[in-house]
C-alpha cells in the first residue's frame, strides 16, 4: 500500500538556514511564559482535537524540544499522561495501551537520537496492526545541516513501518486553519479499519519553547469511518462444504460471539492459538471441537496422516508451532487464509486463497454455512485432543515447577479479569503447546516482529489501558533486555505480576541445531549467553515486591496478591529440553497406542 508523505510548507519566519536563532535573556523567557505562543496554541489544538476523537493516554519521555506538546498534553484532565525516562520503554508502553484498548496512545519524545529509540515499538505496532500516534519533536529548518546539537535527519525516520509520515514545520497563527486537520488525519489513519497502525508526526519547534496557548481554532465536521468491503473469491464458499476441513484460529479475531457462532455452524475442528480467544471450553463453543494440543498431537506420524485435511481455513495469524505449520504446509490441502493485514502472512507459500480484511466482515461476506464434516474423522480429532490433554494434565500434576508447568498453571489459574502477556521465545511456545482450554482469558503477545524487546513496558501499557490486573510470563534475557522499564514502575499504580523464568541465558537456543553443532563453550558464549544478574537486588532497587518461587502453591499465592510483584522461578536449560522431550514423547506414545488399536 502506498503511503502518503506530507510535508507542510516550511515557515522560516524571515530567517535563512544560516541565520542563528535570537538569544533570549532569562528575563525575556520568563516574560514569554506569560505570553501567547503559536507553538503552544498549535499543540493545544492538536490535543484538543485528539481528545474530541477519543484520546485517553499519552506517554512522554522528558526532553526540552518537545516542551510545547508535553505541556499541552499534561494540561488536560481528560488524558492520563505517563512518563518514562527511556524512549524505548515509552513507545512499547504506548503499544501496550493500543493493544489493550484498540485506541491509539500518543507517544512523545524530544529531537535527536531519542526518536530512534521508538523504532522497535513502531515496527511491532506496524506489523501487529496496533494504532499509535508517534510524535517526535524536531529542530527548525535553520538548525539542520549546520551542526546544531541534538539534531538529526528525522524525515521518514521509521520508513515503511508507519502508515503515514507528516512533517510539520514550526507553525504560526496563519497556519491555524490546518491544525485540526493534521490531528484528524493522524488519528483516522492510525485507526483505519483496513490497516491500522502507527502514524509519525515530526513536529518542528523554535525557541522559546514555553508560553501559553491562545484561542484555539473551532472544530469542524469530522468524516465518519467507512466500513470495510471484503472482496471474496466466489470459489471459497463451495470449499467450505468439505468433509475434512480444519480451522486454524490465530490472533486477529475481534468478536468472539460472531466468530464462534459461524464456526459452530461450520463444525470443523479448530486448532486454537491461545491468542485467538477461541481456546475455550465446550459450553462456549459446543458444536466445533477445540484443539489445544495440536503441537504434541502432530508430532505423531500416525496422527499426521490420519488427521490430514482437504481444506484449511486460517483465521488470523499463523500459529507459533513449527510442527503445526509444517504439517499444514505438507498437507497439500486447499489453504484459505483470512487476515486483517493487507498482505496475508504466508511464509511457507502454501496459501491458495487469501482474503485481506477483518475476520468478522469476511465471515459475514461468506454468509451462511452448513458444515458436513466426516463424523469418523471428527471423532479422531476429539479422541486425540482428549488423550493428549489427559497425558499433559497428568504429567503436570505433582511435578516440580518447570517451565512448561508454569505456563500450564498460569493458563489454568489466572483470574477471569486478568490479561496474560506472554513474551516471545519459549514462554509463548509453552503456552501454545501445553496451556489448556478455559473461558475468559485474554492472551497477548508481541508477535508482529516476534522480538523479546519491550515486554515489561508492553505489559505496563496493557495494565494502564485495560485498568485490569496483568500477569506477564517472561524469560530472564527478555527481562534483562527491558530492565529500564522497571524504573518508577510502582508509580504507575498498576496491578502487575511478573513471572520470571530464569534459566540463566537464552533457553530457546538449547532446542535449536546450534546446541549440538557447536562446542559447548562456543555455544554458551554466543547463544546460551549466561549472566549474573541479581534479580532480587534489581527488584529492591525499583521497589518491586520480590518472591523466590519453587512450588505451585507459592506461585498461586503470589499471583493472588496486588501491586507490582515478581515471582522468580529458577530452571535449568538442559533439564528443560529433556522435560519437553519427555512430555512430547509421552503424548505421542499414548496416541499411537490408542490409534493403533482402532481408536
């Protein structure tokens, strides 16, 4: 999709690039604080328009050049302003707010390298279709190209990661008629129903940066959002009459009731990613079997063949599991993929029919379906899920606290009002592979770019946006990477339980070929990356309640507390690989024993 690039007319106010800004005395600046400022009025207008459109949260990192907008945001009671010292943390917090609410937060920083620290979160927001309004303050044109401090080229800084780039030079009262339009464009583009995401406003300000806002320009009419029209291939409807069809439900389903009713009529088995919201109990979706243990089930060659589908309908993003994705790719089935993304995700290049648009709108466009699944084939899915879940649940019962058990336990025990944020790497895999079915658990994970960065900041944002308790499952490397987000965390007044899986390094690499291909010393240095972080001391430094946890009972006890607390679960990387192998082998053995006797 082509992105527009707006650069509003440059206003030099009688200065050339080579001219210096006037020097103000302290007395002059003090007097100007009491005077109306075009910059202050411009920023107050942006904020006023955003509030009218629905803005609730702004995330600000301290800096001088961003003063006009920071003051405008802080001056409105309608907005909660959250301050982060680290710009990367600020941007991921804004991401979390957008994830939790579906409404963009404004994130603001000063000029220079500060703006570059937003980049990772902007990329994640772009790939995850999360709305965000990214505001970077900038020096005026005459300070560019002359070696002025804290001045870099911020034009289109985030490239294709943003839906739009709007460059705004220092404003004067003559520009006032366009101000609300700037705010409206940023807001509507960020929330575009066909492709929501981040929008970048680069805002130039001249000194003095302090002053009061004058009279704001009046509001005009705002256009309404247009419903998305889904263009549907006419061949898709007949394919849904297949007797051997399987649904793969991933992240991206916004309306459970609409999706579950339609899928119940279709009647196909549903391989439900935890992030889909469809990994529920039978009472919530009684007419289509939910499969929560697809990864261990499909490690069996017997079941791979027996459960092979003719048609695949994927709603949302692909699952995390390589086993499941490989099975889907090798099935040679007709593969229909429905995604909110303008370009449907298809890394294996196996999708035969793609639909880009909201899932619920697509299901409505398909219309009525009356599934006629092969009952014997359907029974095989149900039996496989029952056997696998029994083996997994029994293996977890009474076992010492290990990584897979922590994921299994949290899925089972977290409160209905709790959002569950899961880090990439092993945590999201353990939740997908071993987490069971339950109702009313919202599972969130930054899987746009699949990075481990910003997990704590994202969780804070989810807590601020949802105003509900949040539990986050995170590894030690991810926590160390985002430890700057712990600064002043208690001041955010969130209910946040950090469950730390500490295997002293990058545990996921122990599952990869590098672990066997390299000498141990080389592997540890490059991939295992052991560290000596004292997490108890880290918690103490930031006022976080710290708990050493080595039992199921202790983990549940800490999860029931309030405030910001950390449960420290120590594990061993080598043992973790062996435990995963034993769990998967036990499931495969039970399945093949049952199905070899005609089960």
